[in-house]
C-alpha cells in the first residue's frame, strides 16, 4: 500500500524557532492519523507545510506523491482543510457559502446544487440552509466549515483542532460526523489536536509531539506496550480465595508477580495471552472469580508519560 502522506525529516524554522524539527511519518489510505501535542508543538505548521501554504526549511514532504512546496495547487485539489479559525462568509447563508466554495474548487455548474444539498444533509444543516451564517451557533458554523472542507470530495482531509471552542454537545456532534466520515466513507484524515480523549476515540495511530519533534508514534496498544511492556490484571474474587490458589499462580508460565489480599489481587503477566491461563488456574483451584480486569492505559497516560520525559 502506498502512503498518501510521506514526511521525511521535515523542518521549518521561524528565525531561531525550530517549529518543525525533523519530523518523519507516513499516513496510509483510510487511516485517521493524529498529531498530538501542546500549544506550539508544531501541529498547525505541519498542516500548512503539507498543503503548500508554507515552504519547508529542510527535509521532504510528499502528498499523493507530489511535493506541496512546488505543486501546492495540485495537492490542494485533493485535500480538504479545516483550519483553526475557519473562514466563512457570515453575511451569506450556508447554501451560498457552499455554492461559492464549490465553484472555486471547480465543481461543474450542473453538479453544484446536488453536491451542496448532499453536504447540507450530511452535516445536518438543511433546515437552516437559507439563514445567514452570522445567526448560527458555533457548532453549526463548525459543521458548515467541515462541509466546506469536503465540498470537492477530497481523498485527504486535514482537521486542525476541529472541536476547539465548542461546547461538549456540539463537540460530540462534530466528532460523530468525523467518525462517520472515517467508518462509512473510509476517509483518510490527519487530525491535529490537543484533546486526548477525542484523539483516542478517533485515531488509528497518533504521533505525540513536542517542540517540533515526534516523541513516539503508533496505535494506543503499540504505545502502551512500548512504555509499559508488562500487563497488570486486577482480579476480584467473590469469596477470599484459598492461599494455595493465589500462591501457586507464581509458578505459571508468563506470570511475573502476584500481590494482593482478601478478595482483591493484582497479577503481573508478560502479555494479555497469559490471562486465560491465569483464570483457568484459579478456577481449577476452586477460586470464585468475580471480575478480571486487564489494566488499560489511556492516551492521556501515554501522553503525560512522554511529555514528562521531555522535561
Ligand atoms: N508564521 C509564523 N511566524 C513565526 N512563528 C511562527 C509562525 N507560525 C508558527 N510559529 C511558531 O511555531 C511554533 C509552532 O506553532 P504551531 O505550528 O502553530 O503549533 P501548534 O499548532 O502545535 O500549536 C510556535 O512556537 C509558533 O509561535
Ligand atoms: Mg495549532
């Protein structure tokens, strides 16, 4: 499979400020790839470099095999970008905004009306399509901005902080639409955000950034494994288990540590594949198991562990 985005050692400096400082990552077709990092990490600069809005200071970027620095227009024909502060015409209606941007992107006259109506329906804006954008809520404006970014059906979508400034309900609505785009249409998305919960829900893989550099990259599972190579399992019993049941656990292959007391025990195993054997062993010893919970790490755990390593 050929990557849609290929970034190798990409750099962008502003004076002495190394905003993007040697980034390397690839985005595959159909993937939702997250760029995560605090303010000033270089997320927006990366998005701008990949769309040919800014030239790089070093390294290389390819989008659909094209160099955005020299072929920006052709790249932008195939990308949609939701910028941090989306530019919409407040005095025009949603329909007029979309019709205008549809014309700009070269959608033929005959297809224009159908395309605009399709986008209004997908983003739940049909009812208010004729009202001026200045009368819209923030959430509606953001949905319209998303529709604008997608009006020419770009195979690659960039979303820069798509829910910043939205209330939880509006943010949830926008996120559900982003998830639909990915699941229903297989839309390839590069999502820049500092919202970790959102990234965990939406992204297949993330790159955790700081000061223009990638600290770590991978799926949630891969990153957890890298940072915490062992798995802890919390086991709760219905009744206090016999001493030999928990005591003999240590002799099982793949079990590294056993601690706990009364009905709450913690078992450290080499990997999740050991857990069924632990359960079988305990059951065979007559222990009454109530709950077995492998400890999951969140993207937040990963993010803070990585950022702490930077300080
Ligand atoms: N046009 C610019 N001129 C000067 N400095 C800039 C410019 N754009 C971004 N920067 C600087 O580059 C760094 C990365 O910014 P940015 O890419 O906006 O980060 P993020 O989107 O992750 O918050 C910041 O230190 C920012 O001040
Ligand atoms: Mg930004």
